[in-house]
C-alpha cells in the first residue's frame, strides 16, 4: 500500500494460528497486523531472474518437491522442499504454529526431514556463469561453487530453452531439475561472450592533384 509518498507492507494472511480467539469467537478483520517501511529502488538496470521448480528426474526420495530460485543483481537464493499439504512429509503435511512447536510434537523426525528433504542456500554470481555459495542449510550439498559454466564437475550443465520458457539443470549427480522461467532479464548461467574483434580495413589516401597515393597522417 502507498501512504504519504512511501510504501507500507501490510499482512493480510497469517499462516500461524492465533494465540487466542477474540471475544465471542471467530476471526475479526480490521487493523494492521504488521507495518514496515519500504523504499522503492530503480531496478531498471539491475539484472534479475525468477525460476520455479517444475519437476526432478528421477524424483527425490522425499517425493515431488517444489522450489523457487531468485536472482537480483549479483545475489541469488534458492529454496526446495515438499509442497504444503504433502502427506509424505511431517513438516509440509502438518499445520503447526512454529518449527519449534513441531519439534516438540514429533521430535527427531523433524530434524531428519529438514536434513534430507529441504534445502536452502544463498550466494552470489561471482561472474557470468559462476555461482558461489555463501550460506546453505538442509539437504543442499556442502559446496563452495554451485555452478561453473566452464567446468561441468561444478554443478553440472544448464540448458536454456528460451522458446519453451524453461531452464534444464542437469546436476553432476545426473539428476535433472526442470525450472520454469517466470522472469529473466539476463541469464546468470551463461558465460560472458568475448567481444568480437573488428578488423579495420586499410585506408589509402589519394593525392588529387598528383594522382599518387599520399602517406597516412
């Protein structure tokens, strides 16, 4: 919402159950649950990309997973895990106030699933085609280099199918991840192409008066 020339963030949906119901029971609207100040930045020159995980082949041992991969400038973040409501997932299949509350309820199952089925990481695009990991958690492989276009041993291979609006990431393990391109102003997986050398033709000046070639100045 815009207020007084600035931007405000307003929460309209809360996935955590209320501590107590209002007098008379039921839910009541009205009032601001959360307010934060935001600053609008000119991002016209900032490269960005947004990818959504469609499928993994072969499928993960945890079953189908969903994920998002966001790039903004030279930073990126990726999160992958079972979809909300998944019956095969203790975490995604349980409505709980917090992860801590779920741990108290289900114990070691929660931590085991976090390590095996969920993965989250963030990092930077060190240069075009080279993605370096800065932080990671869960099932994400503990690596410094997530992807290197010049060496398939680091992160496998990426195929950009622009006509389909998809990006195919074949991991070094052989697993194929299919990502739908929601937005991409610049491909962060592609190496920067070297500038083409331009051959300058030889130019010869002619002395109009004498009809002889004149030396170049």
